């Protein structure tokens, strides 16, 4: 959530950023509405404070008058206090309504894009920031898509998953299950070697947790909701892991804070149809290893580069051709100031599949989280939060199966063999 200070002191920059996201002039009026409501909040609070001060002052006078035997004058002032209390009650009610309306408006405004974010409305306006230096694999017309390979080698049973739960819930078996487990262990070990502390968070979160990282109210329709318990299944480990530091004040010496965790992720993905959702291209449940950092504001963009490099080396060790996209304003997530998407080339489908997003949220999440740090002088500041997929398994599995298929079977990348304990799927 944007801070009121940022909106007031950088109004034109905020407006330019929202325009970069594709906001129309009508929607941009919300900025002036927020400032006007904040003015009203300040005026109401000033008036309320004055009335409460008057009540305290007059109460002391009444006590003195009673002690002096001036009961009539004291009773007259008591009547005045009653009137002031009634006005104060009205002001408190007004203030409560203003704060609720202000909070609702602030929750509806996305993060301001970083200066390097390109303007644009759709994914077609994203910029290619980096590209695989080698040739893209060409497996010929006989190459099979992963869903056919999964059936041929008995790796994933999509039909059985549909029977047990529904479409979009694949069942992994045999070497397919072992490949999944191997990837999880490989990604976690790589993160640990990079200095990330491994955590195992809950898979369901309450509304406060989902709101703190920006899933509510923006992505409410994309999450599975357990109504009786008022809990949400997590769409990503980012949500519970980042919330470890909700309502926490850290020391400047605590930086960098680096966390990683593996969780299943659950996304409703309503309204998705066609070849883009076939097989593992788009599923409702998938495993993912997430990396999260809490950084000093002066270093967060260096940290972002570090996280991007971490994902790059994972893909290179898996021998998968990739490209990195700098997302345009219109394709940028609600909470993000700058996002790099990683896409892996699918040799059988002959298209790029998104496998990771690495983002800097600056203070947008920490403002909701109330996550602050103390500098050397004891002054409190909002920290910056960042996260990245390292990596999401469904499409990684799809890409591995397709890109490493041969006439003898599916070859396992060398870096993964110590985890799978086999070199080829036959």
C-alpha cells in the first residue's frame, strides 16, 4: 500500500506511474480523493483534539468551583461539557468513517512502477531484458509435448487427477514423482547455499496475512477459500513467508534477511481455456520453491539483481533455454514496482512458458505489514521486500520433459542426477 506521505509529496510521480499502468484520467481522480480525505482526517482530528482538551480543562475548572462552593457555576459548566462531549462523539464517528473510506481507497491503488518499467498495456509491450545466448533447440516434427511424454513413460496421470479432484490437479507417479521431489530438493539446496534460511510455513492463511502481502483485495477471486474457517489456501509461499515479519521492527544490522521455502501452491485460474492450459501449462495445484528477501531501501535493487542471477543459474544448470522479460506497466503485478519474468522455451510446443517472476515491492508490502527497521540513530523506516520463484515446478517439469527428450528416452540434466538417482527416463 502506498504511504500517504508518498502520495502527497510525489503526487505527479504517482500519477505518471499509474498512467504507465494504463490508468485512465477518470481513475486517476482517486489520487485527489485520497488527498482530500486525508485533509479531512487531519481537520477532524485537530477539532476532536481541541474538544477533548476543552473537556479536560473545563473538568478541572468544575473541580475547583465545587471546592470553592460555587456549585451553580460548576453545574453550568457540566452542561457545557455535555454539549462538547456530544460534538466530540459526532467527530469521532466522522473520523471513523473517513479513516475507513481512506483505507478502502488506499487498498485499491497499485504500486508505482519503477522508472525503468516500460509503458504498455499488455504482455506484448514487455521488454526482453536478456536472452539465452545459444540456439533454441529444434527437435523436429516428431517431438512430443509433455502431456504425451508423461503418458508414454507413466510419469503424470492427468485423468486420474481429474477423477480424484478435478481438472488442473495432476497426479505424479513413479519417476515423475521422483523427478518432482528431486527438483524441490535441488532448488532448496541451491537456495541454502546462496544464504537463504529454509522455512516450512502453513499452507492456509488468514485474511490479515493475505491482505498484508497484497493478495486481498486484489486477488481474492484467484484464491481457494475455506469459508467456515475464514482461511485462504496460499497461492504462493511468498504470502506466509513474508508475513513472518508482519508487525516486526528489525535492526539495520539484521539485513540482509533471506528466506526460502517449498510449498504446494493453489490457484483457481478461473476462465482459462485452450491449448495454453493443456497438461502442466496451467494447473490449480503446483509445487514451488520461493525465495524472499527483506532489504535495506538503499540496496534493494542490487538485491533484485542478485535474485535474478540466482534464478538464471538454476535454469542454466537445468540446461533450459530461457529469456528474461522486464514487465511493462500494464502487465505488472498490483504490488510490484519492478518485475522480471523468466520464460523457458518449450521445444515441442514451440513457445515460451513463464516459470518465474522476481519482483521488488519497495515499501508497498512493508507498509501493510508494518515492517520497519531502526537506523543507527534509532529512527524507524519501512524496509523493502522482494520475492522470486526459484522455481515453479509444473512448467519446469514440462520443459525438462520436452527439451530433453531423445529416441532413447528423456535425459536428466547432470546437475539433477544426484537427486533423481537416475540419468534417463525410459
